[in-house]
C-alpha cells in the first residue's frame, strides 16, 4: 500500500505548451512549466515573483489560452487564464505565442500599463534592465491611442537610500510583499483606490530596515531606484561581476556593477527571469543594506569573475566573456618602440579630472563636481 502511494506521488503530468510537451510535478503552475521549456514559450510576468508568497495575478501579462483542460476533460477553458496562478493538469494543452487571442490580449494589457507611464526612459536609471521596456518592445504595439493628461503624484520621501517615482509604478505589489516578508515592520503600502492608488508611506515615514533595499531589486520598472547610483552611469556602460564577502547579516553574495576599477552599485544576483538567485548554499539571495549601499570599494569584495548574462539584454552587448584578444601590431610597426603620448587630455581639460571618481560622489553627479578648484 505504501509503495502504491509513493508511485502515485511520483506520477508526473504531461503538459503541452506551444506544441512542446514537458513532464512536470502535480501542483506546478503553467508559468513554471513554460519556464522549464524556456525561450519565447515562457509568458512574461510583471507582478509574479517566485520568491514572494502571494505574488502574481495582478498585472495579467502572463495570460495564456488553455485549448484542452486535461486528458480526462479535454474541453477548452472559455477565457484566458493567468499562467502564474493556474496549475497544470495531466494532458493539458496550452497556447501562448501560438494564440492570436493571447497576443491581442497581451498587447491590450501593455497598452493599459503604458497609459500613465511617463516616457522618461532617457533619464531613468532602470533603462536597459527594465522589464516594462522589454514587455513593450516584445508584446506591445507601435503607437498609442491615449490623448489625455497622464496622472501625477505628490513626491514622497522614502529615506536616504531609496528614490520613489510613483508615476512609473504599475502597482505590481512586489515591494509590499518584500517588506512584509523580509522586514520586521512594513512602513509602506498602497494608499487610496482605483486611479488614485499609489505606493507611499503613512505620514511620510522613511523606509529604515536592514533588508529594505531589496525592494529596489524586485521592482520591475523604475519606480524604486538606488539613490547612491542615481544619474551616475548607464547600466550598459558598466560590467556586472559576481563577488562575495563575509557579511554577518546576509549571505554576502552579490553582483558588482563596475566601470574600470570603480564600483558604481551593488545588487543581489539575478537569474534569467530577473528574480533574485538563491545562494550557492541554497538559501535566499537577499542582501542587506550594508552590502548594497556602503560597500562601494573593490577592496571590500572578493571578485569571482564576470556575471554570465544569459538573457538578451542591452547589458550583454558590451559584455565579452571568453573572447580572443587580437594580436597587437603597433610594436612591430614601430620597431619595438613604445608609442609617444603627444597630449594628455587631463592636463588641458577642465572636465576630465582623473582625481574624481563618480562612484564616490554623494548623490547625483553635477557639473559643479568637475569645476577646477578656485585658487
């Protein structure tokens, strides 16, 4: 009897997604089954986060069509379902990019998310790693039909480390779940309802907790950004490096975003779905504020090597791993003599001052930081 029970528990379900069949355990969601297949078969997800309990079911970007419910009941589901909240059944047939209904509905969801979103990608720190950018390019339409004034919000101060831009928020609730599940006391949440709903703190409280910086990592848009990195560089000009340190508060396993020998910012390590990776010991990879905001020097870290950028991203365009350096021909041309430096631009320029490190400047970089000292 016990053996029969074990055999039933080990039974896997067969689910077909976009004509690709995969075996999954009972209780697996359609989204996770699609992630096992990978590629374009995987629906996008803006609110779901596998590390956060209760997330998902809000943004509707992961809608899919269930063409056959199961082998026992092959009838199709009448409406599109959220793949992050719908579990698979044995023999289920799912359509994602092969369904015209899904593509049309997803384009409508993208249009709705962008109705009030400001077109400030050129000045947004999230540009280049923004999930909403990817979503709009891959699943949105070229133009917009919205002709009305976009909504605005009164700015809220969340403290010295986190910058809130509520006009960019899509109300995915990820930051609220993060504060609920990682911190001892949550200070922020959703205020008001409907079109007036916003992320804010009651009576202007600052977000002050050792793990509150993780709300920056889970935000899929530029609504919550790092003040210590604000306006200092573009992510595609930096190189992500895996590093670690002995931290008494967290795992200390992070990603350094470097340009040359400067550490511009520190984040948790993320997987190809943009979610925080587990550590090498299998524990949650959340990092503390001390590692994130205060350790901005190379000597603070043990650098393991360049991060493997798996997903298509503008960051990967300048991220070269295992490349072969071409042979330097200049010494041969010059007969072994070193090239002569005709002009050092730092000696004649008032802007490019070598003693200034952007990563060490408090707050956003300003033209005043580069003015020559007055005699």
